[in-house]
C-alpha cells in the first residue's frame, strides 16, 4: 500500500504541511510507503481546490515516478 499526501490546492494550502506531516508519521508507524505531494505545482480549476485535467495528469506522473524509488 502507498499513502499519497495532499496536494497544495490554494483553497486549503495552509493545512497541507500539517496533514502531510501527520500522514507521513502514520505511514511510517504502520510501515507503509509514503509519497509527499505537498510541494507540487499543479493546475487548479477556478474553485482553487480541484485539479484541472492537466493537473491530474501531472499528479499521476509524479506519483508514478516515485513508485520505483519506494522499492516495493
């Protein structure tokens, strides 16, 4: 199992560092792989919360690119 942290959507960016750290600690405690996405720069819709189609593709490429380094 891989836990993927939150992206820094502008509408909730202030909470992302706290949630990212919490998820990283919980993943480590349960010996799960963790991928932080807290520093990604992605495209968002006008609601400043949801990713654009290209933002989703970039997010997917980012996560997929981190999987080999996890040694799973």
